[in-house]
C-alpha cells in the first residue's frame, strides 16, 4: 500500500493506493463521529457495497443507491441525497462516503459541501478515471442542461481510498476512458510518463496489476502537485483541462451519458493537439505519436459523427474558462508542455471544427 | 457614510452604512468584470431596482426578479438563478448583486457560491433584518421541507452596501422582525447596547434615522467581530443563534412564510431565556426586562397557538447544532452573556415546551 499526500495546509489529506483497501480501516480512521452515509450507484452496489459496509461494522451506517450515468449528475438527483440525509437525521458531524466513479464522487462531494453548509466526505473511487483524476483535488459539481459541471464547489475530501482490486470488474470501455486522463498527465506535464505509456499500454489494457498501480500512483502524484499549487484554479490547475473544453461540448451536445467523459476528453485532446500544430506551436510530427497512443488505448480521436462545427462553438462559448468574452483553451507546445491561452487564431479553430465535423457535410 | 470591516484575511470585506448608497458607486467599485446580475424580488423590484441598475450604467447588467417570501427559499427557485446565469452566458468573472431581504441574500449568495464553483457577490440588504444580520458573515442557504437552511455554504460577499434610506418603505412587521436580531446582540454579548435599546425603542419604531443608523452600525460591529473570530461556526459564532433553534422549529412547523424569521426568533429568544431561568442560570428578575423589550418591539413572546410540544421536539432534533445525538442550545447566564451547551436538564425543556404550547391542550 502506498500513501500520497495532497498538501493544502489545514485541508491536506492522504491518498491510499493498494489492493484490498475497501474492507479495511482506511475509511473508518477518518470519521469524525459514528454516523456514515455511503452513496453509490446501482452498478457498483451489488459488487462492492457490502464490502465497504462490513468494514464499518459497529457504526451507524446508512446507504443510498443512485442511478448510474452522467445523465443523473443533476440537481434533481442531488436532492435525493439531501432527502436521505435529513430523513436519516444526519448531523453536522456525519461523513459521506462516495463509492463509485466520477459521477458518484462529484455528486456526493457536492452534497457534502452543501449539507448543513459542509460535512466531511471520503472518496472511494471504483473506476480508473475517478482513481486517477476526479476523486483527487476537491472539484465537485452537478451538470446543468446548458453546461457540464456548472453548479458545484471546491471542497476537499478527508481522504481518498483507492482499492486497485476493483479494476477487475471495470468494463473495457470504462478502462479506456480512464486511460484518457492518464495520458493527459503525460501530455501536459510529464513527458517521461508519456513515453512509459507508449511502452506499457499493452500491459495496462491487459490489466497488469503492477502497471495499473504504477499508472494510478504517477497520475495521482501529478494531480496532487498541481492541486497543491493552485487549489481553486487561478492559474496552472486549468492545464488539467486539456481536451476538456472540446470534450464538454461533446458531452453536452450529444446528451450526457452517450459518450463517456474520458472518451470525449480523448477526442478533445486530439483536437487541441491538432489546433496547436496548425498554430505552429506543436511539431506536427508529434501528432502521430499522440494519435497512436490514444488509439492504442482504444479511445476516439475524432468528434462524434453527428456533431457540427456550430454545436461545438455554441457549447464551447459557455465554458468556465471564458474570460472577458474570450474563450481560453489549453494547447500544447510539446509533449509534456501545455499552456492556457486566448491568443490562438480564431480562424484556425473554425477551420479545425469544420474539417473535423462530419455533421456539417 | 460609515465603513466597517469584516476581517477574514484574503476574504475581508467592507460594510458601507449610510443614506443614498443604492445609486452610488459602492457596488461598481467591487466588480471584477463588466458582467453583473442583480437578483431581487417582486416586492423590492418596483421600489429600488431601477436605482441600482442606473448606478451600474455602462456595464452589462441583467436582472432577475424572484417571488417574495421564505417559502420560495428553495432549491427549485435557486435553479431559476442558475438558468438565468447560463442563458445570459455569465462567466466566472461575473458578479451577483443581492438586492432584497434575507431570502434574496441567502439564495443569491448560495447561487454565487455554486455557480461555476464560485463567483463574486455583493449584498445590498433592503430589510432591517438583512442589514443587521443575514447580509454580514457569509452564511448562505436554501431551506429543505424538513429543515431550515439545511443546504448552503459559508461564502463571503465582496462587500455589503447598506442604504439606510430603504427602511422608509419597510412594513412595520418587517421592522419589528429586524429588531429581534438587533435585540439578540444585546442579549448575547452587549449589555450596554441592550440598555440603549430599552431607552431608544420608541425612536427606532418611529424610524428615527439617527437611532436606526446607530442600531445598524452597532449590530454590524457585533456581527463582524463574532464572524472574524469564528467564520465557520466551530465555536462562539453559534451564540448568534440564540432563539434560533426554537425559531427554526416554529418556521418549519408552521410552514415557511407564516411567521417572519425575526418573529420566530423573538419568541425563540424568550423561550431560551425562560429555560435559562428554570435552570437557575439566569436571574428570573431579568425575564421581565427581556419580555418588555421584545414586546415593546412588537414581537411575539410565546409560540404559535397551534404548535404542540411534539412539533417543537421533532423539528428541534434536526437542528444543525445537534452533536453526537445531543441537541445543543444557546442559553443565557445574564443579559449580555450567552453560552452554547448540551448540559441543560431535558426534563426542564420538556416542561417548558408543554407549558408554552397551547396546541397540546
């Protein structure tokens, strides 16, 4: 078992990574009182809920099972969490446990941020994507029909418990989606890790335990460093959004849940790389390496067939990185070197969208 | 014009108190960009919205008018604020302006806390209650059918702009409700102010400008000191809740909006004082002074006729100050001296509820 630390003064917390952590005492040691509510979804519950509840024996444990899917990351479903907390008379000293992927983690974290103006919560991510990205760093949110993650809070968990055993049951498509965020760290700040991924993608897809553990640890390390330096995204934390402006537009335009978040980010990163090359900022020779790595991770590298350039423009205009009317994008100078800028050529972006979108033809 | 300061390190902000501030530049000087959304209600809009909008000429100003009343301080109405922000394409650099009483301030503040994980907001309170209490200190929330202020955030405004002119149009009942929170500061920490209120209640009810300004300033000063010492209510900030546990039970049980918040707090403070005396902690001779001051402010000193002891018990059990199953109450040792304790005699509380509740007979 490895322990990393997210350094945020009085909001610092550990990330535990290893096998067989679900039933251990890694949740229990971070509780403030005896009340716990484990929030999960209908896919994860039959697989892992009992293991977590058994590990909390002797405490006052309630469970709440939400529907599974990005389309349920809404204010309406969030209300069910508040209803359950109030009906169960959960006090300000209660702890919420988020057992699931990014949707469960984002919603449970946001519920914890708001319930009685803030109670403790612990992330227990069960997808690769949640383990390497969304469970670390305290970004919580729900979606709005007009934009992804538009309603939320920066609210840090008390601990992140990553049981690597759960990846055994993860569907292939979810594994690939998680690899998109893993590849992202290589692209934005860790060229050496990118090269490691080029060599080891086969092992990761074969679910080699050592390779997966290493990829999770190195990803969490990258994430923890970025978050510690810029908790509320005043600067460099935005680089973690490589591919996400294009990706969120895909998720919003196609309807939440059609494309997995990681799939949308995969295609989005490729679009960001292409724009960077068109701009002359990224060696076009590197486009091939990026495309090969994404493809080998079984991720899409082009947008959905039915999306138009206009679908992108309209949804990207609502991005949280819009600043004084200017849409800022994360672009690449090199593998391992990203920048946040509004200084790209808008015409090149238009050209890229038209060229990539078959929905226009 | 007087300026007070709420000292909270990088979250510090000014409170401006004086006449004719609405149309001045006190809002404008705290904007981060040119986007503004003024949120108000249907009662305040015809009176003061134009004055505020005129003061923001040249900026990109949108307005949103919500229904008026505590019963609309809900997640459903909050969604309308998010809808308007997204439809108006408000960016992370936008500023929300809360023009209204406690309901508008609490909801707008909570919307600001959540929109894009946090945007700026400015409080422009138009009721006495909001001016002396709810606009200062960063408590934001909406109600849940099972409990008041159960969903919210600690989120500080960038400024509080208190235009004392607006009290001219305030209904008598609202003026009295505000005086409940004014009297509260005297009871919990400012005996000298309590004596001043005993002498000057007539002037306040006659809306004497100098007396009202002094009461607002002294109340805000008390509030700012408490908040600066304990922003997130880990300790002494809870004392500001004198009468509120009884009061919230009244508001929840009678249906939000039947009793004004200040009226419920008035009756609640009297109940807290009676329990303190029954406990032997407060000189029973002081009960008369407290009752006279509340009555002279035209506030109720007994609970609603149709409430039963059980209505109180059930709703008080959901209070945010419940800790390890124990309900903590704010009680009085003296005028000007309050304590937070779970160490009172539960039987005396039961007796008090039965004696006070005519709904049981």
